[in-house]
């Protein structure tokens, strides 16, 4: 059973515009949510996280929003840059458990 | 610091063979974990360790063994390779000092691409 879902396999945006990546989860035991970024032939790189006690966390151009009642989180990238082109994985965690979504491939066009 | 290193980068095995994927980190991290990544499925947790001498199972532990005799090393053993274990394997470690959900903010190694024929 896939407890973390990223329903958009790909997303294409223009440089300078906003990128919004979405993620849904089913297990209410998850209390910490993370986004990882992955370039080809490399390991994932941690990007940003949010605890379930918050609804928003910002780090520079990256903002993660959490809607616990809807079991939904999103990653906003503003402004998007060509170097942001990568696969983005959403993840949800609890103590002793970590689940990833299947990933969304973001392409930022110059 | 070299970070998280994995060897080998590529490996081809025949069904039934055994092998060990190596993982090492030089950041003195307590928490380490192994994942496999398959097309369309994201990463799945195989085993993890919260410190030397302590390991536990993740989502997909069958067919894999781990041990953690030192803080630095966390090898993953395939006991009898099967074609279903063809995948890319990632090792990761965390700098978090408290074993809670934030321990999953991890540094990943570059991966080992394993093919079982």
C-alpha cells in the first residue's frame, strides 16, 4: 500500500514562475514531512521539512505547506530556476518508519 | 569529510549469489539506513540503525541482513540474490542526536546499481 502519493509524475514551469509540487499521505501516525531533491546518478539531497505541529516552513525560495486535516502537503519554489530541474520526492515519517512518494520530475525552462 | 560513501557503484550478480554492499560515513552520525529505489516506486526503507549494535527492519527487509559493529560502517548483505532485488540501493545517515521523526533528515550516498540475472 502506498502511504505517500505524488500524483503528478512530471511538472514543467517557466523560469521565474512558481513551481508547486503536491503530495498526499494516508497514515495519520506520520508526524514529520520532508522533501528531497534528486539529480540523475546522485543520491537524494534533503531540501526542507515540516513538523506536524506547524502548517508552514520557509527556507529561502522553498516553502512547504502542511494541511493535516486533508493529509496534504505541498512544496512551493519561487522563483523557479533552471538548476531546480530534478526529481522531487515527498516523504512522511514517524519514529521507526519512513515512506517516500514516487517522485515528481520538475523541469524549469529558461 | 567524504560524507556517505558506497561501494561498489555497479554490480552484476547471478541468481543465488551473495554479496555485501558497503556503506561508510565519516561524520560520526548515529543513525544510518538502507533504501532501495525501483522505477515508479520512490525509495523504500530496508533496514536502519540507531547506533552501533542496534538495527531494525524497515518496510522491505526480506532477503537482506545488516549489522552495525562500528558507528562508521553499515553494510547490507544479500543472502541469496534474486532478480527481484535488481534495484538501485542508497545508504543514508543522519546528524540528528535525538531518535525522533526528524532523524529522517538524512545525507545520502551516491548509490549502488545492482543487477541480478
